[in-house]
């Protein structure tokens, strides 16, 4: 299982129950230095790498699961490919850990997103020296909320009201800025 982490931008939004996080999940063509099987590699994702992913099958976790015993804190409710990145929305369950993550977001604590994924056959282009990889297809396993991410330009942008698609409400405060 591979992990990719991102810095976050958070905004609070009016209305509803405020239990949906939304934001940029995976920026296309942005390089990140990540550990892969114990070695440092430069990794990028190409637009379309997550095509065909069923959002309802992708849990939101408060940390990367070490085994199948760790429970999620929510579920992905939307995945959308845009020109710049894959964007998503996650419904956070009313659990102790889910409430903690939402409270941290509301308090302006800088948070990141991290993608757990598996390589798929023919979906990764490695350099001859295996120090660079571009993922053209990947099997998304989970999305984790983390303290610091690896990729610039991605992360949670808001706590959204209710369940529908698209942003709703007016941003009340920008809690953290995207940064590299």
C-alpha cells in the first residue's frame, strides 16, 4: 500500500450539519518526494489515474490504517476529475474521532490529506533507475486526514453543510493556506 500526503486549506461554511469535508485530493502533475519500499522516489499522478473509482467504497480515516481492525471516520461521497486535480467530499461520521477531526478543522489546525492506494498493472511508468514514477492508473484504497502532507496544492478546503454536490454556503474564515 502506498501513501501520498498533501497540505490543506480549510474553510468553514454556513448551514446544515457541517459534517462534510471537501477539497482537492490529488493534484495532477505535481511532484512529491515519497518513500516507496524504503527508498525515496519522485512521484506524480496523471489526470485520469483515479477514473472509475466508486466513491462509496473509499473510507475516510483519521490516520493510515495499519490493519483491517482500524475503523474509518467517514466515507467519500464525491470524486470529481477537474483540470487541475481530483477533488472530493467526505461525510464524517459522528464518532469521537470524527468529531475530533472536525473540531480541529474548525479551530484552524493545519491538516493534510493522504491517499492510500495500490499500483495497478500497467498503471505506473517508472524511470530506468526507478527513482521517478508517474501513476496513470491507481486503485484508491482510502483517504486519511494527517498533520502534514507531501503534495502542494491539495487538501481539505472546507467543512460543507449537508450532503449534496458542489460547494454550498459562504466561507466564514480561511483557516490555513495551501503551501508547498
